[in-house]
């Protein structure tokens, strides 16, 4: 019952967060120079044509009415129609979303697989040359931009060695195996930076756990170092780990916008860039709405995991 209360509370708090996020983007879009009606009709359109297009798109209504109409439809699954193509935005997002979800999941796996053991090993070798090397490497990894790392990976592993496909590639629907192979380099470009952050956070939490009295008691009882580190100390550090993994999801989704552009991937990140260039407000709002939903769902999972990992949390 406690878990159900947590889920209900998080869902209720997610609604105003979702509304606030979409409202901010809605208002910021109106500050972007340019007019969607002019982008559709052309620079030499007559005032009558521009007025007709604005009326058809609902742009002649007050901003409050425009937003309320859009958010009301969005909660029912209707994200509107693209200003530029006339296609259903829901269909556009559903077509692009799987690629971004797969890319984000692969990048998160890379981040955890690299960052978790590196952080644990660094904590066991605290203040040694090995620890200083990993800490320096993690700091450098956090500072490296995703787009630069992505370009370097393309040059080395795609163009020079030919181990992986270059930018572009096939879709998940036409050839899933080849598409997944083409997502390896983008996932590395995203995941290595995330792994560096996880390494730093895990090391900090593990150093604190390994210095506690209960760890010394386990050592006095004769438990193996492997059991103490991976079974007891890591479990005690699981709350910070869950927090940083949850934060990484939102960072990976944000980083996917740039990485998808570098690698020519047709995900929701590239869809947002295209919509921004075309002043397609509805598509931009839809991408933000879906991304916010994913982040809020991740936060919900993290909140529930807190209760499962530490029963003391009410």
C-alpha cells in the first residue's frame, strides 16, 4: 500500500510539472523571430492569405486559449497537426520515438557498465595512483562535449577502421540488426560522458561506505573483500546510484538532440531541430511533452526504488 501511495503522489505532482514545462516552451517559442504563417505561405504571400492561415492554425486566438486547447488535447493523446506537412504529430513522434528510446537505453547501459565498476574500483584504491588516474579520466570525460566525441568516434571507428556504419544508416523497422549496429557509436558518445559522472558519484558514495563501522565489523568476521564491497557496501550506496542514474536519463535525452544531428539519426531530437528551423510550434511542443513524460516516469521509478532499497524511507 505504501508503494501505491508513493506512485499516486508522484503522479499527482507530475501533472503540474508537465504543465509548467510545456508552458515555458510554449511561451519561449513565441519569442523566436519569424511567423509560421509566413513560413508556410512564403515571403510574398498576401495579407489575406496570411490571415487565413493564422485562422486555420488557431494562431489568431489569445495565447492562453492556444495553450489550453493544445494541452487539453495532448492529455488525450492528440498532439495536433504539423503546420508544415499537415501530418498527425502523434504519428510523427511515434515514428521517431523508438530510435531515441533505443539509443538512450543503450547509452545508459554503457554508462552503468563503465561507470559503476570504475567507481567501485577507485573507492577501493582511494588516494593511490590508480584512483587519481580514474578520477582525472572521469573529470575529463565529463568535460568532453558529446558532439566532439561523436565526431572522433566517426573518424576513427567508421571512416578509418570501418568497424561501424557512418552517419545515417537504416531504420529500425527495415533492418533492426543493422540499425542497432549503427547506434553503437552514438550510444558510446552519449554513454561515456554519463559513465564518467556515475564513476565520480559511485566512488564518493563507496569511499564513505567503506569507512563505516559495519564494514570494519564484516572484515573482523572474516568476510571476503569481494563480498563486503559488492554485497554490503554497494548496497548501502544504492540510493546515490539510483539518483544519478535517474538524472542521467534526462541528460541522455537532452544530449540525444545533438548526437542524433551528428550521426544523422531520425529520432525525436532531430525532429525537434527540424521543427525549430521550420517554426513548427506544434511539433516542438509535442517533443517537449513526450520528453517530459519520459523524465517524469524515470523519476517515478527512482522514487519507488528508494522505498525498495531503504525501508526506512516512508
